[in-house]
C-alpha cells in the first residue's frame, strides 16, 4: 500500500514535469517568432531549458522550407511519454 502510493506520487511528479516542459517548449517556439531580447533573464532561462531537447531533435532534418518542425516533434514525444507513463501506472495499480 505504501509502495503503491509512492509509485503513484512518483508518476504524478513526472506528469507535472512533462507538462511544465511542454509549456517551456511552446513558449520558446512562440518566442522564436518575435525575436525577443536575448539578454532578458527569462528568455535566457527558457532557451537554456529547451536547448537539450532541440539539440537532440535537430540531429535529424526538421525543416521544411522556412518551417522548423522541431517543436512539434518534441511536443509529440512529450505527449507519447506522458501517455506511456499513464498506461504503465494504470497497469501497476
């Protein structure tokens, strides 16, 4: 019973982290349209947090013309991970 509660809490924390990172990717993608001040501390934090995911995805070609599909690929991967963790949690409990 305590182990089930711990597993459930762990999965809930992972779910929250995935949701926060999803919003970071969305905000970073939107910022790329407006050319923000690169010295703004919030912009720097967002870029530093999103850079690892972008670096991983950009190893494959993600551009179609002028459109960069890297944020979409990252968001799809995050949603897949979210659903995968949810299905694992449902099978354990």
